[in-house]
DNA sequence: GGAGGTCACCTTGACCGCA
DNA sequence: TGCGGTCAAGGTGACCTCC
C-alpha cells in the first residue's frame, strides 16, 4: 500500500504542490511566472508550460534565449511532482495493468476511487509494461514499455506526432473552426490508424499546450509554425495552404541525432536524380506544382504572369519563397551559406558491399533496393553536415550479387524486363506490403469476395438482408 | 469555336436539359423521379442521383432490384449531357490545358467567361491529358489521362476513395458536427497527400451525393454503411467506433475483379500465421483490442464481465458481432455457408519459381518477400472462391536463390541474423521507402540539418530571425 | 529513464493496361 | 473510354536500442 513510486517521475506522495525545479521551468517560459499552484479537481496535469503557445504569440519582443541553452537537461529533473494523496487522480497517470483495466471498465467509478490505481504492490514504473492514459487524446493504451515523452505520459501516436513535427515542422491549417475534437471524448478507444484523419492543426495545438518544450523551441514554433485556423471560413476563403510543404525556411529545432560510429569514407552525394515513371508523369507533376504555387502565392506580393503554354514550365514556388525570405531576412542569415531552398539532395550510389547496404534490402526486377543505411552513405551525410559540399563525384562502381541469378523475361505483351531466378537453395518467401494476396492486409476483402460468391445475384436474399432488423443499424 | 465535344460525354451543345437516357438513370433510383431540370447558375452538375443517400434512408421497404441488374451498362450511356452555351460553365468540366490554367489564375474572372474553356480547337477528350475540376473537392488538377469516374469528372483521390469504399466499406463517423469542409473552398489547391486528414465521413457523404451509383449499391450503403455523425457531441459521448473495422458482415458491392488467366493448380490456403515481432507485441495487441471491444460493445446488449487478469484474454468482438448478426438474420443467410467473420485467411507458401513469384520482390535478410502475385497463389484464390474450402494442405517445398549468396552475420550486439552477399556481378541499387537516407523523402530534413549546423547555437541570429518581418507570418 | 531509431502496416494518388 | 490494377510516397505506431 505504499505510494513510493519515485523512479521515473511516477507520481509520488508529496505534500507541496510545486518543487523548486518546477519553478525553474516556469521561469524559462515567456514571462508566465504565475504558476497555478492549485489545480482543478480531476483536471489534466500540466507542467510549467501552461498555454505557452498563447503566451508567446502575443509578444513580438526578442527573446534572450541564451540562459536556456543546455544547462538544465530534462533527465536531471524529476518532472511534475504532484500530490495525489488527497486528490482525484489525474488522467495522466500510470497504473498497474490490473487496476487500469478495471478503471476502463467503469469510467464512472473512476472519479470516486482516488488512490486505488497505485494501491497494489505491483509497482508500475517507466520501462515496464502497463496502461497509460494519454494527456493529449484521452486514449488509454497498453504498452510494453511505458515512459514519459516531453515530460508527459502520452500515447505513442501523440508523442510521435510531436516528435515528427519537431523534426520536420509544417504549418498546419484547420479547415474547421479550430476546435476539432482530438480522440474520443471520455475514455473510449480509437482503433489503430485512425489518427491519420485527425485535424493536424488542432492536434498540434493540444500537443503544444500539454507537452513540455524548452523556450527556444517554443519561440520558434510560436513564430513560424503555430497552427492556423480557418476561423470564420467566410472571410473570402483566402487561406494559406492546408499544410505548408516548403515554407518557411528551415530553422533549428531541438532534435538531436544519435551519434553514429565515425567512418573514414567521405564520398559526396551524387546528383543523379531518380527516374520518373514516365515523361507524362513529370508533366503532370509540374503542372500540379504550378497550380499549387499559383494559389499559394496569391497573398504574397509578387505573382508571376500566368503562363498559358500547354507544357507547364518549371515550378518556381520554392525559389520564390526563398527569395522572399532572403530579401526580408538579415545579412547575417546570408552569411551562413545555407543550402538554398531549391537544392535537391539526391542519393548517392550504394557501395553494395557493406553490411549496411546488404542488411534488409529488396529486389525489384534486377534492382536491389536498400532498406537500411549504407555504411558509406552514413559517412557521406556526416561529411556533408560537417561542411563538405562537393557534389559531383560519384562513388566507385558497384558490385553486387552472384552472376547468373537474374534473367530478363517477358511477362506480358508490353512489360519485358522482369526477373527470373535460377537456383535451388532453399529460401523463405513472404508477401510484401502491397501484394494483393497479402492476406494479413486483405483479409476482409477476401472474406467479402467469398461471401459475395456465395450470395451471388440473389436479389431476394439481398432484400432480406436489407430489411433485416440488423443490430448494426 | 465549335462546341462539339461529344466523345466521352464531354459537355456538348444541347438545347434540352435532359436526354432520354438520363431519364432512365432517374428511374433506376429509389423513387426520386423529380429531376431538377433547371439547375442553378454555377452550381455543380448532378446526375440523376441527387441526394440519393437521403432518399433511400427514409424508405425501409424492400427494393425490387431485379430490373437494374446489368441491363444498362454505364459505358453505353452518355451521362450527364448538359447545355453550356448560355450557361456559366460547371465546375465539373473539362477544358484544355491552356484555358484551364488561365482559369485558375483568375478565379474571379472564371464566373464571367462562359464558354472560353472549350473555345480553342485543341479538343480535350477523355484519355487525353488535361485539367479537371473535381465535383467533390473543388480541386483543379492536371492529369495525363482525363476520364470520368462514376459518371462524374472527379479527381483521382475522390474517385479512388469511393472505389476503395466500395471495395471494402467501413462505417465512418465524423468527430465533428457532420459538416466538415472537404477540400479547399473556391478553386484552391491542396498539396498531395493531405486528403488523408480529411474527415472520412463527410468526404464519403459528398461522394455519395455526387457520384452515380446503381440502386443496389446505394441501397446497401444506405442500409449498412451510411456515414455516422457525432451530431451533438453532448449526448453522453457514447458513440460507435470511429471507423468500424469488423462490423458489419461482408455484403456484395459492385466491384468486379478483372478476369485473370485461368490456371490449373488449386492449392488451398495454408494456415501458418505470420510471426509477430515478439510475445510482448502480441500481449499489447490483445490488450488494446480488448479495451476497444469493451468500449465498442457498450451499447449492445451483452457485455462480458470485466476481466481483471493482468494477461488480457483473447478478443471476442469479432465473434460477438457475427453472433449478433447471425441471430437476427435470416435462415437463408445461414444457408449460404459464409465464411465466419473470425476466419483469418492466411497466406500460403510461395512456389518461388513462377514469374509471378519472382516479378518484383525484395529480400530481407535471408527472406525473399514477394511483391507480386504468385501464379499459384492466384490459382489458390480462384479455387477458393469457386468453392474449394480445404485448408490444411501445404504447397510443395520451396526452391529459391543460388546457394552461397547469403550468409548470416552479426550486425549489432543483439541483432544477429542479418545477411551479407557475396558476388561481383553488377546490379543497380536504389533506396527503399523507409531508408532514412532516401533523400527524395527526407530532403527537407537534410536541408534543415544542414542549416542547423550552419546556424549552430547563435542565439543572436535566432533572435534576429524571430524578429524579422518575415513574409511567412 | 527518456530520446531517438526501426520498420511493418496503412492510405493515397497518379499512371497504366485492358476490354 | 472507363474500370481496375500497380506501386511509389509518405504517415503511423508499437517496439526497440542507446546514451
Ligand atoms: Zn494521445
Ligand atoms: Zn481543426
Ligand atoms: Zn476531388
Ligand atoms: Zn466530418
């Protein structure tokens, strides 16, 4: 019956509402130094960053960010210590598997039993399997490894969404009024994969409210990447693109790459582009990019004269956006010698020899597709990031598989260059992702086809089904 | 200046609002025989199926569907002939590439020029490249092959969404009020890939309104798969799952598979399941399914007693749903000997020899993953669909690649069974989809990393950027 | 113990073959 | 000329490794 769950920041017995470390977090954040010591009953736990998005949006001042550099690493602090002894437990809690399942069974009773989630001695810590209730989307999920993300207990989708946003931020725009519901209301579950349909702007808004980020990150987000809202939808419909793919220019956000073993090779990137499927494809691609650029630039100042040639010209939105940015930006920005925004990093050739190249790869006709990172490519990237920008040297010629195992055959009348293997050593074959006979994916479709063949064109039977008092209606 | 664009149902000069063929379409549809002869200026074109979803929802009567069997194939009719001479052109139009691009440049002028899209003699027909404005989502896109889908000119995403819904229908539920905006308002563009975020329920609702479907299909959809709306969101929050993965049971919808060459082999499906990643994965999967099933069945009659064991039991939602269906359905349904809903079609072994097996496949360690259909697997499926339900026989042993080309090596401390190739014949290597050094995919991330390294931890520069009068704000 | 990585799974969407 | 197939592109998410 002990409540000592000190490891990993699991809520512990604590009589004071806030610790000194939490005060430090508050200070780092855009002037909101009035922490809510008394939290509402049953409300979400919040870290020091409470509605930091709204706060920083109002200030256009320069932020002195030097004092938040790296002096306070997150893992040194015990985040969010709260007292739970006399409180209704927060939704962002950990609990034992057993207790959490009971909790989900009766949501109404949950608000009555205060500390029973931590009552049994089956201690649930970070890294252990257990249930978790997401601070963002209310989902209660079971994970084999429970851990905090950004200082909050959240589900994997929400944390990954935030992480990917930090890694590659975009400007999301809500097509509705900006108050879209994220997740199921109470404690209900969503099946896997439905979060792709979530409104990204509103999801991100909640993530920014709940997750703990450092001040530098938050300032950049507030300035450049705060989600937009199509507030009235009647204001002549002139909106920015739903999700900005190219704008604004890259800015630093705190996602650190794990250090890889240093290598010696420093081959630069090759500039050979991937072949498109056909020339028609390319024409269509450029045409759509052209139309997108036309519409996206409609609220900036310069619009190019409408081209009326049947062959659409090369897209210019990237160049245009960068030019706009550079003109209005500082000279110091220019001196950084950034990659221009229209640079296209093209992959280099693979060595084909190292274990990186040959670890997990697949074959398409006579093409081996590398799924894992080539050892040399790793060095290429690190060398490039270190400042090496030479681009036009190719790797030495490739080596590859044993000769004689691939032959070109004719499969259909028009497709000629498919592969046929020769050999007799055993190897395991499994289905690929897009194989239509991958029954893991097409299981319901197979069942449907089977049932359809069984039903046939029996319209009487169909009528009976349509009139049946079905439980699914 | 001729308007003769008769082929492919492109809008032609026509003085009467409706043709006889269109009247036939109207008759086939659920009693709505009051077609709107006079359409509003500038409104969308509609086929005979106008709001057929709403109409059929109100009738619980049995539909005599025999007269719409296959007597009126779509391609025999010229759908939706409208007069455009004295009208403002519909949004669902074809136009030449040149004219359409001019149109998109100035959307305000579009409503003034009536017939200029078809003015030049560069005839745009189906199958030709050209611009198209989607009837569903308002997007104007360029395609290398313009064609109708379900009797309407629509973009590929909308038509594919409808087609996939027909192929594998689900019950979508809108998390908002059921009036989500689909696509950009006027004629603005969305970049590729953002339609995954669309509200599927509202998207489907519009598709069902606009696309032309036969009465049988529409009846099944209205009865079983009409999109749900979380209408008030205050009605105690008890909603069905956002998208039904398993309910209701399969029903026939008119998606015909292209006939394949008949084969002779009739190997049945094997029952060997794919291995999960680990036992922990399986535990978590079942736990989440259990919680989903608990919440989803909360509004049906029988709820199983809450299990409180730490190891979650096997999920029962599939069986439960099918049992409910069977009980309330007819005896004729039972006599069809349908596959029970909890049947899991597992893939058979591959032959590894035929051109289907070896056409486009990939390798993972010592596993060759088949991307295209095995010839024998095709036969297996066709044999199964023909009524052969034997399940427990396996294919003959596999053959595979040349010996000696695969060796097991140790890559990291814990991962041991990776592959290394030996050989010296040239082969082309390209990057796979998930390779993090696939620069086609990670281009912006690479640029960001480069810029971040160039900027470094220069807080003055960051402040300058944050205070810059950026055009992106 | 938390941050970052991995990769199977899934949806999409533009093109293409076929009838 | 429209339907169905193909598969690259990219997001998702549960688990995993590393620091
Ligand atoms: Zn969540
Ligand atoms: Zn929203
Ligand atoms: Zn569309
Ligand atoms: Zn909706």
